[in-house]
C-alpha cells in the first residue's frame, strides 16, 4: 500500500435509549457523508485502484483505514498523463557544496563532510511513454520501476480529481472531502524499506525471532524499527540527529524521500546558514570594537561626570526637571551600537546580501539541473487538480499544445483586485494598532515620569518601550493566525492555474501583511520617533498626546532593544512551539493508543501493537513550507534592514538556524506524516522577496546612519571643533526658549540644534546637507558595487552550461537510436 484514507464512525446507541438533542441532525449529516464516501470509493474502484480495509476502535469511535495502491496498468497510464520522468541511463552521483570546494582548494580538512549510506544514483531521464517502455532502465521490474514518491504523486492525482457528486457544486476531490470531514486524513505511508534504484542498503541486524511486519520490529527513535535499512532511518541518523549539527545535510536523500520542493527549502536554509558565519564573525568583532570605544568614549565620560551641570527640560507638563547624568548607563549602552564600525558593517552586510543572492542563484541553477527540474515551471508543471476540477472552460496551451482547463484572465484580475482591497483593509488595521502602540508608549512614559518615584522617572522611556514591544509581539502572533486563514480563502478564490502560481500569490499576500506587522514598530523607532517633537513651549502633539521623543542617548539603543525583543523573542517562541507541540500531541496520541483494540472483537479489549498506518495517522499533518520560509525571510530582513542598530543580529540568527535545521529535519522525519512529494524549480517567489529586502536594506541603513545615528554629527564636530570630541555633549544640547524660561523661571536644555528663540540654527542645515549627501553617496557606492558583483558572478555556472549542452546531444542520440522521443537530463 502507498496511500491511506482514514475516517471515523460512531456506533449508534442501543435501541430503546432516548436520543440526545440534536442527534437527528448528526445522523442526517453522517448519512450524507456515507453517501459521498461510497460514491468516491466506487469511483476509485472503477479507476482500478486496489483497496485493503482495516479498522480499530479508539475510545468511542471506530477508525477505518483504507489502504490504496495502484496496479501496473494504472501507474503506466497516469505516469504518461503526468509526464513523470523515468531513467534512461544510470550515472555516478557527484555532490559537492561550495564550502567543500573552497576547503579542498585550500587543502584544509573538511570537518563538515560525512559518509552517508545508500547514496541515491543519478540518471538521465525523460518523460515516461508506455509504448517505449523497453527503452527505460528497470522496465523489467514493475514493482520498483516507479519510485515511491512517483506512486504517491499518481495516487494523489487520482484522489484529487475523482468526483463524488455534482462537478458544478465543486464536489470533486479528496481535499474537499477532508474539509467536509468526510475523511479525517489522507496521506502516503512512510517507507518501511529503501526503494532507491540500485541502492545497496546497509546490513540490518538479524532479529532474534521472525517479524510479522518489517514496521513492527523493536522500536527505536521516532518509532522506527531498530536497525531498519529504510531511507527514513538513514535520514534520522545522518540528518535529524542533533549530533550532526556541524555536518552537511544529505540533500540527495532528502530529495529522494520528500521530493524537490522540500529539498530546495533545506538546501536554501543550509546555504543561508553557512553564509551567516562570516556575517556573524564580522558583527561580533564590530560589537567588541563598540565595547572598547564605549569605555574610552569622551562624550559618555562627560555625561557621567556632569552631575548636575546639565538640567534637562521636563518630558511632560507635570514632569520634573532632571539631570543629564542620570542617563549615563543608557548613553554608554547606545555607544555599543553607534560608532564608526556601524557604517562599515552596514556596507559589509549590504554587499554580503548581494553576494549571498548571486551565489544562491548559481547554486539554485546547479540543483535544478542536477535534480532534473530546470524547465519544470515553464513546460512540465500541470494545472492544479483543484483548478482542473472547477475551471469553467478549456484552452490550448501555447507552449505544450495540450488542451487544458482555463479560467479567464479578466475574471481573475477582478478577483485579485477585490482581494487586494480586503488585504489593504487588514493592513490598515495593523497601522491603526501601531499608532495605538505609539500612543500607549507616550502615555506610559508620561505617567511614569510624573509618578515621583526616581527609578520610574529615570527609566520611563525604556519601560514604555519594552512593554510596548511585548504587547506588539503578542498582537503580531494573534493577528497573523486570522490573516493567514483569510489569505488562503482569497488565493483559492482567485483560481490560479498551477500550484507554483497559487503558492506565489498566497506567499505574496501573507508576506506583505507580515512585513508591515513585524517591521512597523522598528521603522517607527528608527525613522519617525523623536523627529517631530517641537521644542519646549511649543511641543507637537498627536490626538492630544505629546509626540514621543528620543532620550538624549538617542533612539539607537531603543531600536536595538526592539529588534532583540521581536527577533529573538519570536525565534524562541517558535522553537519552543516546534519542540513542545509535537511532543504534547505525540503524548496525547500515545494516551489514546492505550485504549486501542481490534474492532469487532468479542469480550475483553486486547492491546495490540499498532500497524504502520495507525502509527503514521498519529503523526502531525504536514501543512506546507510557508511558515518555515516566512520565519527565515523575516529573520533575513532583521539582519539586513536594521543591522546598523544591532551588529549581533547575524550571530543570533546563526545560532538559531543551527538549531532550526535539525529541528525542522526531526519534524519531517519523526513528527510529520509523509507529504506528497512535489517538484519545484527553486524557492519560488521567496527569491524575489529576498531581492526586494536587499535593496530596501541599503536604503534603510543609509537613512539609519544619517538620521538616527550620532555618527555624522560626531564627524562634523571632530572636523570643525575638537577632534577629541570634548564639549560634544554641550554642542548637541540647545537652551530652552526665553518665553519658556520666563514662564518656569528655570533654564533647561534639550537635544536639538536651535537658538534661544526656538529657530533652527545654521549647524542644523549644514548637518542636513551632510546627511542627504551621505545617503546619496552610500546608496550609489553600494548599488554600484552590487551591480559589478552581479555582472562578475554569472547566474548559471559554466560547468552546468557544458553539462546541459552535453545532455542535449545525448538526448538527440537517444532519439535517433532508441526512438524514445524525449529530452534528458540527470536526476
């Protein structure tokens, strides 16, 4: 058996007992479900699907397991229909990563390499044709000719396109039946034994007694049979094991077992994590330099030693005057992130991001060619089964010449515009909440500053900022769940033809929302907070609340604090959820398993060892790779867009990703039901999103250094006044206007470049010109270097181009001699 359908039934109450209220509706619904289920299964039988039924009793329900498999004739028919690629000629597998190549050239031992058994073979392949069967490799072995993942794809295609009612009412496919609760689960079985062509399994230990089923052997980790020679066991030992955190991932095994789409995700995640290592090293060095500069910083020493020399103006109408020396520790902490090294690191990370994407394009092209999917999206990808079942008309595909279901582009455009309106409304809700968080910070800061308690007064801004960050994080996590469900509905309604286009549309919707949600608060602190506050006696307000202003130490420390709360806090929460939730669910399933007995048995319950389909049913449902990609891409944004404020961000990202790779691997091997293998040409729209983030990061860091950092005012003061920065603190502080002093009868200072009348000074305008000039120079230099790098690094490696030409030649030879009539490429 390759695929499993699961449903539950409730035994009816014994006759003579009163029915509970509402049971009539339940009976009617159950009758409808039975009718739909019978029609669906009858259609499967008519399509030639073999079925084997098993039942177990768990608590108060009977669980039905229907094991499905397709005979050889059905496999051949659908393999040709789906254009599945099958092997013409075996090739030795040549796998090597970029880091392995670099270490080999340098003659350095590669500690990350590992020998993994059962390395899958490579093949020249072409689309299957039943009338050319004898030319394909292994055609004399029908049981193993099609791989496990190919049989899963064929069965899912049949399940997804089989009607059970009226097509006009969209009563088609197993996905609709799952949503209607007719079936509770539909999934392919995890492999019991390796099925790779030509692969030699590692020797398994001889059991002490005969085993009734290979999956019912003594249980090891993840419920796997101890010493089992399956691909799943190999993946657990050499990929999902925590002890392999420093080793390369066995991507060929991942691709063979889970398909290209999952393999591309882990290939990208491993590549990204490897590139984080130099960024983390440089960021840590910049942070250590910041510690040295903090200890020897003259303005920090002046503030700490000023005692009551500088009296600052009140933060609100009822707040007291306060000495500048009270912010000594905060100002010194800000110097950890705000120094000359920040500019260097911003440029470094901008170029790092450009290089990362350019070299990933090369790696993606190599993997797409190596995994035989470089033309998948343009030529080979078929319409989604759900689209095929519900499209109102058909049309000839201009590329393949095949008649396909079609949905008018004009109608889809109208639906996309309507959906965009809904998305805009949701984003407006986020903006409203962000404004409320800003007001919350301002009100809390005012209340604490006027409380009279010294500690609250001194830390008012910091407490308001931290609590606001925590409230913002909680809101993000709650609203994200609601929006993702809405995005799923809108994307289905838009009727996208292929799975790739469907996922790209869904990804774009959710990412725009998540981008606004996660980055709105850091953007406010970085670019708006403290920029529109006015001056004593003439403060600007919003909705009757005085606008927030940065502390004399600057907003840099607040931005770094916000990034750490959101970025690190979200990663910790996600990792705890990824560890705790599967364990809790597995514990619950194990608890239910104790009451499992064979259905139909008379007398006492007899505990039985669960069958493999029961064990797989107890695993978690695989819900796609979107959440995994989203977490990493948001992290990429944090370490590039705001890296000037937190040089340690790449280090935190690196530590998180080392854990993330093995955590995700363990979920796929141990906790998830096996997904239906899907093909892919790369990481999809996520690459375009990464490119947009990279360009945005250059602009963001330029404005961050120019307007939020103290770097340019310090350079200005060094060149025009004192190279040792003595007197810099007094230089940045303005005196309160005369009318304010007369009303309060007290002179105070505030941070600005204004005269005693509140007018902006010549120094302000000179600094503004320097800041704008810096932004222009910074952007042009980084973008120019980035374009040179992109020009120097070709998207497709020369070696891959040579292999493509060689394979086209071999394909022509195969066409001439074997008359198979198809192209070929290695897989």
